C-alpha cells in the first residue's frame, strides 16, 4: 500500500538574523506538540459501531425516536474524542448488508476545512488512515438506513436469527468494500429489540404442534413427546434433543465476532432488550437472554429497553464507551516533524492538570526515547493495541506512559 508521511517542514516561526556582512543565519524556535491520553480528548481511539435494530412490528414505535437520536449520539461521541464509524442493519429477516456508513471528522471524506487531525502530523487523505469508501460515506445528517415502519417484517415464525444476521452483516463482501471495519479499531455491536435470539438453536416441535427452541420447551413426556422429525425418536432424553443449545450458540457467535478483531477485547456487544419479558413498549416480548448472555461474554452490558427511553439508552452506551476509554494507555506521542533530539522535552500533566506536572526524562526504562520515522505503530498499547499511526514519534516507556486523563507537552527544535 502507498505510504504517505507529512513533509518534514517546520510549522513554527523562523527568526531571521542578518549580520553586518550581509550573511544570513536562521535560528529555529521551539515547536510545541500538546498531547493527551485517550481517556481525555485529543487522541481519538477508533470504534466501529453497528446498530442491529429489531424490525418486527413490536418495536416500530421506537423507529422515529431512534432516527431522531442517532445524529446527536454520534456528535456526542465525536465531542468525547472518538474516531467512529457507524452503520445499522435489521435484526431479523434476510436483509443484513448495509450501503451507508457515517464517519467522524477524522475521516478524510470530510472537506479539509472540516477535517480534524487524529494526531499531530497526520496526513489528510492518507490511504492508510482507514477512511470509509466514498461510495458508502454519509454525513450524520444524511444517513437514511435507520429503520422506518415500511421495513417491518414479521415472517420469521417465532424465530429470530439476530446474531446470525449480525455476523453476516459484518462479513458480507459489501461490508468489506465499505471500509466500515478497521483493523485497529474497537468493534461495538448494539442490539436493540424486545425478542430473544434463536441463531443456531435446535428447533423442536411437540406432538401438540407447538414449535420453539428445545431449550425452552421442557422435558418430553409420554403424553407430550417431541416428534421424531425434529429431535430423533419420541421419548429421547432432553439432553440429546438440543445439540444446538443456547450455551453452544452463545459460545459460537462470541467466537465469530471476536475473530473479526486482532484481539478479543476489541469486541463488545451491548444488549438493549427486554430483560424481564412480558409487556414491553405496548407489545408482548421475550426476555432477551441470549443477547444478554453474549453481551456478558464479550464484556459488554445489558439495558432494559422496556423502561429506558432511546435517549437514555444511547447516553448509557456512550458512558460505557467512555469507561472503556479511560483505561487506555498511550505508548507513542506523534510530532509534526523530525526533532533535534537534544532539544526534546516531554512534560506530563497529571490528569490534565497544568499545575501538576512532571518532566519525563530521556530514559529507555521509565522515560522517553525518540523512535524516529515510524510506520503503522499502535499508539495505544493497553489493554489492547489500537490506533495505527505513521510519522515522527516519541516512545514512552514504563511508568512514563500516559493513562486516562494524563496529558503531555512535547517541545523541541526541528532538526536542521
């Protein structure tokens, strides 16, 4: 792939000194590069968010509110320092691919005057930056793939292959072409619905005609046995009836989602579902236990959509993401140009407080070293490696690494 780096040209002022003999000399003035840990706001951790929205009639009353709330939610994510991609897909039915992706202002599909640099020295239009394919890119105000009432589908006969739809949406060739998923980003799946997933679940039919997941039907009996066409011979033990159990399906889809990222910790599923079952949003619902189970297995969280408005729900998800970001640790500070290493000074501002500072020494154990011109290094190295960058870098070691709301001020004179 083509690599592009910012030209090594000083961005600071040059003081022109003229001697009496007419000989010209130049003295460079310090360049200042203010940097912040990803728990603060300048380093923009990457997150790709897929909204999997229940498109059955029981959820239709939420469609308009979701459409109203999503643009504000994305703006708040950007204000909180995230470099996001966003897309959505129906939770049920056969349509899983999407044709539109929203991206933050760190994406160079935005005009240069509106683009926000993700780090000092980043290059507008860099082909390695992970931008959305321009055919898919949409501004937040233009996004049109939030569900509407005309997309309601009730053709699944009590089955809901939501996790399978999510898997297909994330592995579809169209998704790959869109640039939605980036190799150095978190993947967040937000499920919004009031049913329960049956992806990969063994479906059984009793002699009374009732059909559903074997896990939910109960033990067969002499008067209420499970028909041979679905679960073997009548009277077989319940344990042999459900080879496609909820537990096995949970583990399967957790593994399939985590396989999409370089590290399992980069994947989180959040389940906005009916946590109790019964009446929900004016309709009957199923307890979304399978979605909740996968959310727990991926380190995500579950929310009760029945008593939490969409605005509060999205705010809760944003807070969860912010909690993730506070734990990130910064290893590399990017600077705009090659420095005169002897003039480099790195100052930590603890928790972003300019009155609580510490000079970080030049030291390979618990200080900084100049890494030079680097190509595709992860700026964040804990708890997971994220945010690839190329350019001139200062490497932090040991206790010198920035965590949470720490900030760093780097001053230097450019190399001659």
